[in-house]
């Protein structure tokens, strides 16, 4: 079967949904498979207009795959470290907080990458994405230091780097 | 192995306790959200990961890993929506909340 280029996103979504279905049913009986195929196709079809087109999402490239793995490992490390910091703040008898809003611009361009950045900020304790409007983020941080760091977060540069690589490819 | 599982469960519970203490002690909506997001990310993450270790390599552990993945995807989204709603409604903030504006500097960097 020939897959047309513009339909690739559709079939990738279909494949992902089917994989998820197979993982949660964990049976390869033909009836299960049939239901899975029909449902995945229907869901992908209904949401056709909402699927992320290549211009809006990261491309699946071997060159960036390593960077993505690195990104998520680093994010995990950041989550552990920040969790520890917030736990210390909460448990200290005297509350040493200096809540701050910080408003800044980002170099990250693709909508999906901005979503990932926003989610990463919220997942990391101590910072919380309050608003994203175009390239401007409003972030609430529990201490002033966390707010200062957030505006120049290295994870943001990582995402921007990945986009550079994609543009070059 | 069981000792490792217990360590993970206890660590997870520790973060849940910290989350609840934070929820009670911190002054405003935003700060409280910081405490509760922490619960969900590390607390639930560690407890579920302990269960993954307990289940060993099996169907159950795959499903548990999927649950972790979905919690980590949906939790920040939900927290963001709550914060966004509070921000839009000009929810009162704690005393001494600063606002730093770095947009001009960010533009200069580009």
C-alpha cells in the first residue's frame, strides 16, 4: 500500500492508537484486533482536523532522537532536584517563600514544543505555567530565585536547539 | 527486591505527606498548586514505580508504566488550567508577590 505524504500523520496516529490498544488488551485474538483496528481508525478519522501537522510538531529524526532522550532524562533529574527543594521549603518551621510571577519570551517556535515546555515547567515543582500567549509565558514560582532561573531555563535552550537541527535537516 | 519496593512506597508516601502539609500551610492558590503538583509527579510516580518493581516484567508493569505516563501528561495540564482560571479571575495573591517582567530583555537576546 502506498502511503501518501500528507496522510502520514494520520497513519502514524492510527498506529500509535493501535499500539496503545494492544498494550492494554494484551491479547492477539482476531476479534480483539478487529475491534482495535476499527476503533483506532474511527478515532483518528474523527479527529482528522486536529492532528498535528509536521510544521507544528517535532519531526521524527534520528539526529534529534538522541537529544529528545537527553531532554527527558534531564527533565527527570530536574524534577527530583526541584521536588527536594520544595519539600524543604514546605517542611521548614518558618516559611521562606517569595512567590513571584515572571513574564518572559521564548525562542521555542513550534506549538507542540511550546506545549512540552509548558508542561515541563509545571511538572518541575516550584514553577507553574500560568499563561502562554504566542511566545510569551507567564510563570508563577514559589521563590524569587526559581523565577529568575525559569526565564533562562536550560531545558528551553535544548528545545530551541532541537528546532535548529530540524530546520537544517 | 521487596526492601527496594518498600523504600519506593515510603518515599512516595513521604512526598504525598509533604504535598498535604504544603496544601495546608501555603498562603494562596498558586503556592498551593505547587504543593499538589509535587504530590502527583513524584508521590504517585514513586508509588507506581514501586508497584512496577513488585509486579516484575509482566503485563501489569507495562500498564502501570502507562498510568505513570498518563498522570505525568495530564497532571500539569490540569494544574495549568486551574492556575490559568485563577489568573484570569484576578484571584488574590499572597502578600509580597513580585512580578518580574523579562520580555524586553528576552527580545534583546534574540
